[in-house]
């Protein structure tokens, strides 16, 4: 093995270590009762028992935050997938400077810092006298998730044969039927990728949620963790929850990659 190859592999393993060590650290310390990370007080499954049985008020509050987070993420990602797909089709059919302008405007929310987006939406809701709560948070999440869906669907439109849609119209299909039976099956991989990305962004968001939730008592995982850490500690049940979320994401990614690999293998065989 050459020195250059050895250094490149060592660098790769170092990056992977930096990325995954904190997650492994949390998973290990989910098997101890210590409230603060780094303090090992002995192996136990008590935190997992408390997590599944919701045996105290802290665990109950955490479950309420998790429930709110999932509801918001599912609604926002589903709505943004629908809007983003339709927007991507519209952008794809534009031509010239108009298309480039709309694509540029679509990229701004993704590059814009979350804190700016959160404050802007907060001022908008104050100006329009909209009561902040579930509705404002969901609308805000749809706003910043939709551009990511557009970015995932556009490449699939570019790969698709444009004559298929026109052929469906020529054969008597209405635009809605052609959209549902021709375009959507072709765009499904991009829509799924966009949905997953939007779900992840919504699940992970703090700044936008913090500014648009108001005083309604709505708490998501990110705002719950923020308030919890400010108290000087961390709810023990957070550690198994973080471990389960990581394992869930890992399993989903493995399934998607295996399916993509098998599909590519079948294509090469044919």
C-alpha cells in the first residue's frame, strides 16, 4: 500500500470517527442512569423501561414532544412533496431567463440561514395577526421544505423522455390523468427522496419552530431538548430516543440502498 493511499484511508476513517463517535457515545450512555453524559454509574436498562412505560412526567413530556414533532414532520413533508413536485414540473417547462430566475429564487431559502427564515416568518405572522401554534409551525415547515423537494424532482424530469407525456395526451388522456399515470410513476424516486429529505429537515428544525410556535405550549423535540439543556441537564429518556432515531434512519438508508443496488443489477442483467 502506497503512502498516499494509506493517508487517504486514514483521513477517511478519521472523518467517519468524528461523525459517528458522538452517536455511539450517546448509545453507550443510554445504558446508565446518569443524567449527564460522560458520567457512567453502572449498566442498567432502567432508562429503556422508563422510556417504553412512560413512568414519569419527564418521559411523558418527551413523548408529547415526539408526537408533535412527528405530526408536524409528516404533514409538512407530505404537503411540501405535493407542492414541490408540481412546482418542479412548472419550472421544468419554463424556458430561458424565466426558468433560471425561478430556479435561483428556489435556491435562496435553502441557502438562507434558518435564523433569518424563522425571524422573517415570525414577523409575517405578527403582521398578519395570525395566532402562532400548530398551524403556523406546519406552514413554516412547508415553506422551507418545498425547495428541497423541487431540487430532488427536477433531475428526474430531466432524465424522463418528454414525449411520453405528450403521447398520453394524444391518446386521449386528460392532463390530470397523464400527470397521475405517466408523470408521477416516472418521478416517484425523486418524490420519495424529496419526502425523506423534507421529513428529516422538519424533524431536525429548531430556529424556525422556536420563532413560529409562539406561547401555545407546542413543544417539539428540538425545542424540548433546548429547554431541557438550559435547565442544566438532560432528560435520561432522550438518550434511548436518539439511539432509536439513528437506528431507524440507518435501516431506512440500508433498505433504499439495497433496493437501488438490486434495481441497477437487474437493469445491467437485462
